[in-house]
C-alpha cells in the first residue's frame, strides 16, 4: 500500500512474465481454468475469523469490501461509490455504496450488511482475533469487552446504500482498514441461519466477491474458486475456475509444475537456487517478518535475560544465506522494511538501524545469569512449527544454533499441521512457536500493535505497561503529529528489541514459479496473489 494518508508501503505488483519453453501451453483458444498450489490448509471461510494468511487469502478471493487496492498500491473504491467524506476532525466517515453489489444467492449487498458484519466481528461472542483492527471506532472497547451492546458500535446505516462511521479519535491509516477482511460485509439472515456452522465449509458460507468457494468440507486440502455469476463486475472476471491444492513438499510441487499440472507454485530454500535461471521464476520482496515467539507465561521465558540470550545465539545471516536461500534477508528489528515516513520518505526499519544482534559470547553470559535468577542449572523447551519443508529447515537450524551456543539446553521440535499450530497458539499450548506477520494496513503499528497486552494475537502473552503506553501515545496523542508519532513508534520498536518477547528472524521474500501465459495476477499487500483480473494469454 502506498500514498494512503499515513506511512506508505509499496507492496503490490501485477505479474507480467515472459515465455519459457517449459511452460504449459493453452489447451484451447482461450483457457478459462488454472491450477495453483498453496502451502497450508484452510482454517476458516468466516471473514470475522480469517486471521491467518491462508484464510485471509481465501477471503480476499471470494469477498469484497468497501475499498480495494490498485496494482500500484493505491486505495480505490470497491463496493464504495467513491472515496469517503471525512469530517469532524477526521473522526466521521460517510460512505455511499454502489447499488449493484450482490451476494452469491442473488440478494443485494446493503449498508446493513456492513453494519452487521462489523458488529459481529467486534462482538466478544464471536471471539474474532481480527476485532482489534476496528479499535478506534466509537465504543469499540466497551462493545468488545461485553460492557455495551454491539448495536452501540460506531457504524450505522443512513439508508439502504449509505454508511456513517464514527471514530473515538482520528486514525491516520483508517482508510486501509476498510480494505481488509475484518471490515467485509456479512449477510445477517444467512449467517444466523447457519449458526455455528457458518464459515466451516464452502456450502455454509455466503460470498460477494469475484469467485465463490467450492469443494471445501472444512478439513480437506483441495478446493476451487469458481466464477460468481452474481458478481457486480463479472465482465472483468476472465477465469471460470481456479483449482487449489495444498502442497507442502517442494519436490512434489516443482515436479507438478514441470509436469504442467500446476500453473503457479510457491518455492523456497534450495529450490530457489535450483530455479534461478528459469524464466518462470518470480521473486517478490514482502514487508513481512518471520519470528520466534516466546510463551512468557512459562517460567523459563518470563525471564528477560533468557529471551535475550536466545536471540543473540542465532546467526541470522547464516539462516537466510545458507538455510533459506530464497532472497529473504536477516531481520534488523521487528518492523520490516517497506514502511515510509510520510514526511521524510525514509524507511522505518532503516531509520531504526540494526536492533537484532548475533553475539554468542553475550548470549552465553545472559543465559547463565538468566538460569541463575530462576534457580536453574539447565533448561529444556520445545519449538512448535508447521510441518512444511521450509519451516522444518528453519527450526532445525535454530535448534542447532541454540544448543551449540547455550550450555545445558535441550530442545525438542514439534511439527504439526498448519491448523494445529494456529489452535495451539490461540490456546497458549506451546513453549516457543515459529510464526510470521505480513501487513494488513499501511502503518508500522500493524506490527507494533500485536504486542499490546490486550491484543488477541499476542500469543506469547507478554505484558508491559510501558510498551502499552508508548503504543497508546503513538496511536492517540500524536495521531495528528506525524513527526512525534514516528519518533514514538521508533521508541516502541527499540523497546521490543530490548525486552525480546519475540526474536525477529528474517524479512520475508515470496518466490513463485508462474506460468508465463498467466497474466493479470496482482500480488497484494499480505503477500499472496489476487486472481480477480487474472487471464490466460
């Protein structure tokens, strides 16, 4: 996203690829169907619950909100009929809707659908991990804590096709929020008819986007996106069907791509190097961070020195250069490169400098002191991670680094399916866990907010009143002072590195093999492809 009120982030691109002899040829005059691979299972089709990247990717293919992003990363109207009218010192948004939005059952998308969708997301009964994105909308805290009826939330319909949104305070990045899945509409009649089953299968979900989800029973690793016949912009949807398969093995995926069974496959590790001369290779830097999170409710990780020691025991450059080999770069701090200061145009991460340190000698010293403070002579813990090839390589490297640099330490590894990892993170059933974050809106607080004490995505349950105050100061006190706001966010970013509730490992890079005949695919802000305008040439 870039040029959106606050800090910019240039992250979108339209694929325009040259041909290659190994590419799949068109099977007819105009191909209407493609096959793609994805690395993880789908956990939910409910937009209120679509927190992980896989669920968010599916949500974006089959749903549509008020706004979307252009190929150059600028905000554009989707179901909104123009940009919002902003008044009351940035605290009131008035938005007119287009009249041609339709649900996949043919019923119109109205202002009431947005009101219900937002109310449902922030309702504590929904248990949405996305709810906090709407923090700052009037009465959010009271509603989300169950102290006020969701009907009192600061969004209302001013007619069938007109919305008014009231904020508690000005939010520089709020327009970006209205382009993400947490702000998508929901049809109350359909959702309530399905009850707890809503979003658990393709059949128990309703859609208003370019495609509808088919063939997903809630657990299987194959599904399709099929053209939505009721979609308002149907003339610009060129593909009839997109077949999706979960493929976790790099070797299997590359074989299927080379055998012309896949048109798009994400690759990583040594496979990137193997394919570096392939004209089908597409490399895209992503403003995202992969990190090791500590469960601070566990005795060992309640100790700051222990967390710092682990961070300093890891050779980040060796991880990216020797293990990943996929164009990822060592993380210098929690907030990745890509966020620009709206005034000076400098990059947030580059402004911060190198906050991540590899220092084995210091790590040993801190480890010994940390164990002494805890009355321990040795320690053991497990690392939880997903069971795909790339993650397995990363965790094996981390295990080796830590055990070789920190004395009397024993580490076990728990590799589980993607959905199982998500469940364990939500329940706090882990010692340490490998995870990552890619941006959902154009501001460094998209990362920094994750570590607030009350954030639903603060899986390590780190609580620090000083940090909370820094974030509140940046978000509220300095909302209208970009320079001081930037300075406060930098202070918070530095504080995270000092306290080490997590260890940033590397900044992400997405690499794909993509059939050069496949055009019009947009790489979006969260790092995954959008197929709405994709076509075969």
